[in-house]
C-alpha cells in the first residue's frame, strides 16, 4: 500500500497534501497498489470531502491530542496504526511538520528515510526518485529497493486527477495521553496574514539592491498586483530589512513558484540554491554582469525603482482592461 | 549543562561542483566546510555553557576530514572532541549515521544534544530526528529561540512553522536542531585557536564502539546517477530604454507565464 500523510492549513487541507497524493498516485499506478490518505485530528469529515476521489481509502485517525502536531504524538499513533499493515512507501509533506516527523517515524517503523524528493518515476518496475544536492547544483537519482518514508518538496508534484470511484472513509480511534507527547505546544504565534512563501505561486524577491526596508513597499505593490508574496535574499535579511521567514536560499527556504522575480539580487550560489526550481524567473538588476541573469528567463537591466513602477502600471492597465470587459 | 553537538562536513556552499565521467560521484577537488547550521549549534552550546556551566562535547562521524571542523569548534570554546573515523562510514545514509552517533552518545552523560537543522549537502535533516528517536528523547526541530531552565530541567523553544511560529516546552534531556537566526556567531580567538591545536581529539572507530558492519540497517535505496539540473531558461537579457524593456517583460508575463 502507498500511504500519504495529509496536512491541514487553517480550515483546509494544505496544498502540499494534494501534491503528496499526486506523488502517491505516480507510485501506486504502475504497481497497481492502493493509495491511502491519513488525516489526523478531530473534525476532518468536511475536509475529507474534497479528496474522496483522490485516494482509494481515507483514514480519519481521531483524537483531541492530534489536533495540533507533536512529533511523538503522531509517531505513537502511527506506529500503532501501521502495526498490522504493509507499507511500500509513506509520503509525507516536506513542511515544518513533515521534516520533524519523517526521521522519527522512519526509525520507529524501521524504514529508510528520503527527504526533499522532487520527482518520482517508475522505470522497469523500479521506483526512481530525484532530489537536489548541494543547493540544487546537482540532481541525484536514487532507485528504491524497499520500503521508505519519502518526504516531498512542496510545489514539486501535481495534484492527481479525480478518479471515478469514491474513496472509502474509515474512522480510527487513536489512543494517546498527554505524557506520550513529550514536547508540549504552549502557544502558536500567527503572523497576521503571513502566507507561506513556499506555497506561493508568484514571488517578488528583493535583495540588498532594494536599499532599505522602505524600498520593499514597491515590491509589495508588484507582488499584490500579481497575486503573490514578497521574499528576500540573505543580503536583505541580514541588513534587518526583512525577517528570516522570508529568506530564500541555502540557509533560508527553497521555493518553487510559477514565477520568481528577483529585484536587486546579485545571484550568489547560496541564493540560487533556494530558487532554481522556479518555473519562470525574471531578474531586475542594474548591473548587466550580475550572475542572477544566468538563472533568468528574462533579464531587465536597470534601476529597480524605475523598472518596477513601470511594470505595475502596465499590469494595472491590462487588468483594468480585462475587468472592464463584460 | 553537558551539551553534545553533532557536526557534519559539507562541500563549501559557494564551490563549483563537477560530476565524474562515470556520472556517479563528484570530482573531489572542492573545499569542505563545517555545515553552516552546525555553527549555530556550537554557538548556542557555548552560550548555554557560559551561563550555566558544564561542558560542550563535539562529535563528528565520517571516513575523513573531521579534524578540521572539530578544531574550529574548540577554537570558539568547546571542550571535548570526539571523532568516529572509519572507512566503513563512506557513503553511509543518515539513519545509519544516527545509529553510530547514538552508540557513542549513549556512553556519555548529557543534558542536551544540538544538531544542525539540516546539512547543506543534501538538505536532508534526518540525522537529528533519527538520533532523538533512537535515544528516545524529546525532539524539537528548526529552533530559532532556546531557553533553558536548568532548575526545572526543562527547555522552552520557538520553532518556525508555516504562517508563524510555535513555542513548545519539553523536559531535558532533549535534542534540538538549530536554524539560522538562533544566535549571532562569534569568531575564534587567538588563544582559542592555540588551545584547539594542542587539544587531543578522542578518536574512535566502529569496532571500538561495538558496531559491526552488519549492525547497520538496510538502506533501501541506491544511487543511480548524478546529473546537472536541466535549466531550459530562455536567458534573454534586455538592455536600454526602460519602457521598451518593461513592455517586453509584460508580454512575456502575458504570453508565456500566462498570469495576466
Ligand atoms: C553559508 C552561507 C549561506 C548563505 N545562505 C544564503 C541564503 O540562504 N540566501 C541568500 O540569499 N544568500 C545566502 N548567502 C549569502 C550569499 O552568498 C550572498 O552574500 C547574498 O545572497 C547577497 O545578497 P544580495 O544579492 O541581496 O546582495 P548583493 O550581492 O549585494 O547584490 C545586490 C545586487 O543589487 C543590485 N542593485 C543595487 N542597486 C540596484 C538598483 N537600484 N536597481 C537594481 N539593482 C540594483 C546590484 O547590482 C547587485 O547585483 C549565504 C552565504 C553563505 C556563506
Ligand atoms: N556524519 C555526521 N557526524 C555527526 N553529526 C552529523 C553527521 N551527519 C549529520 N550530522 C548532524 O545532523 C544534522 C543534520 O544532518 P543531515 O541529516 O545530514 O541533513 C547536521 O547538521 C549535524 O548536526
């Protein structure tokens, strides 16, 4: 059986849950194996409706102590759950939850652990997985020869097609006590409206070339015109202009948006490490020799404070015309 | 507080890397560094020691090159260096590295273990969590703030999660993996460098810690090959009149990216 661990974000399933199901389908298909989704916590009934046709079985593992993630809590319950079940692969989202859980769970289930997987393929009945090494400078392909916990990089897999059949919903009651958790969550600090850059479709990233915290206003404006978020290089983070949560790169986050616009970023290898897998890249830099241009589909040579207002104006014009249509 | 810090050696993040003709290995001519995340772990350990006393033990496991990264840590204030060096460790996967670490660490009394959040080589982030699991101690990963309460034998930690952060509490001993932002690094002092030179590394091999090669669990995967990422970038660099450049860029957004 191919298993997928789901994750929620607010009152919905996180996008990476669908992506994990996509990766699961790629494995389940060629081997004619079933695909099962696990959702942990109470009140998942409504959420499971949206994925009923995306998995063969959906297990709702319920307990109030599973409502927020704890490594040992999840581990205990899953260990118990898998006792009498076979695992070909267990796919886990590569999020703050999944990155914490994957190694703990691998040890307790006695499985190998592969993280950061960006591609899955079945060749001659063997599963091949891909992962970036050394900040994406190299891609490694591995053949899977047994069962493994596989954590996937967000935005690397497509949501699977809905099947004809409705998946079977199975309810499981979990046993768990406070002591089992080991690590107790005391509070969650939500940054108001902070969406996660790893989950954004469009990112407008600024570097030292933005010149200061105020400079980011214009980037915010461009991001909102394109329905995206802003991000930053370490240059801008270390200068104290942006928080580390928005840093892209080797010691920040790896992002794969559809569109990445790098503004006033030179393109150091450690920065490229975080954005190389973006589908399209536009770079705006006043230095025609900036290395970022080598990683771009389109480079604009010029002062970002002249370029970006112009871009915003054009976008608004186009959007205005579209909105004006009946 | 007796603190253990696990260190890994990784290729310099700025290095150019090339693949050997056989497509299986890297050409070996690149510089190595201490994993950047492990620097935050060493720094945090030294800060905790300075506040509450105790000692800091650095451990690295691998077939070669561990001496240099251990010395760096001692130069900034760590006390003991342990190096498990064995040719059998070549190419070992993270779960088994954690097994080796757990075998060594279970012979040393400790209050906490610090690991980096991940190695910048494969960005795996597996060893820390696996080690916590093997030792059956609490795990808090990717911490950006750590507050030790030695009297209560407890720790409070802040870790980043999607859309915010969470504060958690756990009893000691525990394992924490360190994220950038946890602290500001210090530079080694001259006297530290001298001390590091003189201090002896405690060298161990697998046999001496009671691990035979068949002790390792199966790694259920095998490298098929290395390749360079496919870039397929259009690589069009515009110059000159800003208005004209912007118009081309907007056409690109409309016709290729299709987001307008
Ligand atoms: C171990 C390690 C880890 C690292 N991790 C990361 C990481 O995670 N993320 C990361 O980003 N970096 C990381 N770095 C740092 C990296 O090496 C670079 O120093 C950093 O990315 C530089 O940031 P920057 O491009 O914003 O600044 P700079 O390199 O200073 O570049 C600024 C650019 O802005 C351009 N510019 C200036 N003014 C304007 C203007 N008005 N209009 C248009 N263009 C303008 C300049 O031409 C220049 O190209 C790491 C380094 C190390 C050693
Ligand atoms: N060979 C090793 N020896 C000692 N510690 C290691 C080793 N490999 C990894 N670690 C520790 O585990 C962390 C995560 O590494 P990794 O799981 O390889 O991404 C590193 O930052 C180190 O703290």
